[in-house]
C-alpha cells in the first residue's frame, strides 16, 4: 500500500499499467512473481470476485438444462489428433507431458488446450439413443496454451484458470443452430448482469475456431480503446463425431453422426469486469458481483469509552445489514488512519462505504459514500437499510449505463480507409465499414488499418447502399475491425 494509482487519463491512455497496478493494490491477482511465465495466482479477494462470477455462469447454464462435469487434465496424443483441422489449429500451442518420473511415456499426453476431442470420445461411450438428446455438458477448468505473444495478467495467459467450456450434442443441424442461439442468450444474460457492454459478430472463415463450421464471438472495448474477445460460441457440425465414427440410430431409424456445439468464456470476463468499471482510484465492483457490498469504517478516536461506543454501534449496524442480506465488512484496525482505510477500500472497489464516528453515534446517524461518484450523504440509523439498498441499486444501474455510454462512443461507422484511420488515431474502438463480402478485401483492410477483422454482425445486418472501400463493389454487409489484445 501507499502508492497512488495512475491518474484518470491513464485509465484510458495507459490502461495496461493501470490494470497491473489495480490487480496489485486491490489484492486481486498476483501476476509476474510466480516463477512460470504467463501464470498468476488468485488472491483471496480476487478469488471471491471470481467465485461470484462463476456462480452467475453456473446459474444461467444450470437453469437451461446444462450438467456440470469434470474431465481429466491430460489428453493422450492420439485423441487430440483425431480431428485434423482442430489439431492443426492448436499444435503450436500445446504443452506436452513426455515423462512419468524418469520413465519416458509410451504415449505423449497434452495438457488440455480445450476439450472437444476428449469429451466427444466419452460421449461416444455414453450416448446410445436419440432419446438422450439434446445433451448439454459444461465444466470449469484450467486450460494450457503456449502463448508466444506477450502475456498479460488475466487477458493473455499460458494457464487459463477460469475456463468455462460447454459442449452439446444434437440429432440435427437445426437443433445445433438453436443451441448456438441459446448460448448467445446465456452470454447476453451473464454480461448484462455484470454490466459489460458487447457486440456480437460472426468471425471470418480465417479466424473461426479450429474444427468449427463457424464461430460467433462477443467483443468488448477496454478503457484504452483496444478490443477484447470475451466469449465465443461454435457450431461444430459433425466434424468431431465423424472423426470418432460416432453415430446413433435416430427417431426415423436412420443412422447418422451427431451434431455438436461448444462455447466458452474465461478469466477475460473477470478482467473486463474489473477494467470496465474502473477510475483513477481503482476498480469499482458492481454490487451484484462485489464480495463486500458495504464496508463500515468506525472512526476510533478519543477516549476508550468513546471508541467502545463507536465500535459497538458499528457492530450493531453490521448485524442489521447482514440480517437484511448485505455482504458487509468492518475495518476496525486502530493502527491505520481513516484516510488510508478509505483509499484501501476504494482501490478494492467496494460499492458503498459507511462511516461511523462519535457524532453519528450521538445523532443516531450514518454517513454513506458511493464508490463510483464519491458522493457523501447522511442518513438516519433507522432508515440506513432502506437508504443502502436504494444506493446499491442506483450504483448498479449507473455503472451499467456509464459502461454502455463509453462503449457506444467508441464505435464508428466509416466509408473510407482514411476515415477509419482517423477514428483509430483519435479513439481506437471498433470501426464498421461497408464490405462486399470478399475475403481479399477484408484482409486488405486489415493490412492498411493494421487492425484485426472481428467479423460481421450477428444476426446478420444488411448494410445500407454503399461501396466496399477496397474494390468499389456494392456492399452486402458491414465488416468490423479493431485493434485487439
């Protein structure tokens, strides 16, 4: 403690440094000190944020009939290589286990980069009848990918410790399509609850998930204007079931390969939650996601009997708040000045601070301070619960509104390469342009703008009359491009 956070402008212009500092100051995630590159440690406060996010994810999946499973970390080489396009997409990222003790293994074992092959293998043993379909599994696990680009805490890792992957089985292409649509709705509910704004795009053919028919992706805009992928859903078609010769008899008595989807989110969702709602003092955790919704700071000064009165008042208030369902913490440290406590809990993003001193005790009042605006107000002790509930609801709503306003302000429609370049120079974000649909034109735009293609709107959106800025042909849709992490 003791160091100041970067100023407000650096929340936007020097976001990577801001983010590193916030993770440290808020005691969320210790990165860079564990002696393996690209791996970090969830600290207790960060783990509680993570747990609340995963509780939300599990709730949304469970109520739609998903069943949680847990598969082994190790995948034998012959399983990973079952689907040729899939393994080609991951072969330069796989960690291999080649020895058990001093003995060389007969079969190389991969540290799970993703689980399509291992799950399809076991599904082929479990699923024998169309009456078992659709079947929806998910797991929350670590995955390992040998990232050769610069690693970043929670954003680009070699061990992704919070990887939620769902895998589903269907008897028809149409039902798999329905499942992709359901996956999108699940993610919309999750991101909306967390106050994370997003766009939904169909990834271009050259950037789809290895082995999929197509990929749908959610992207958000970080404070520095760079774009981060926060969720994907894939229609896998019959590629993996054909690789495993996995067929069953359908209702019409025909034999066919099953259809599959998969969809995943990772630590990036938690990184986004921390980043999107931040300011110069640190992060601001929305009340619904906050491990601690209210922190009570007793001002312990003066005589011992006065300190005891203040502390007893604070403890009584804490009990009342907890009985009303709030998550509450008292900071009763006597060796830390009140100002330092304020800074500490502001850095952690606790939504609401309650200050209790001798004046509040004598007047039967409390002083409330919002974390997002730092607005202070007094409230009668008898109405404290009502006021706190109202304030937390307002904070939740205001954070979501602020995040969407920032997001929308960073999306620009451009008709020419010059317009797109100016937008990237001024605010980065996402550029939407008319597109003829030809891959070569999209790749040319990537080259000229030094940006990545995010894809086209999903569901599909027809562009108003206009011309492709590369070839001049009539546009058939729009294409999205961005500077990405």
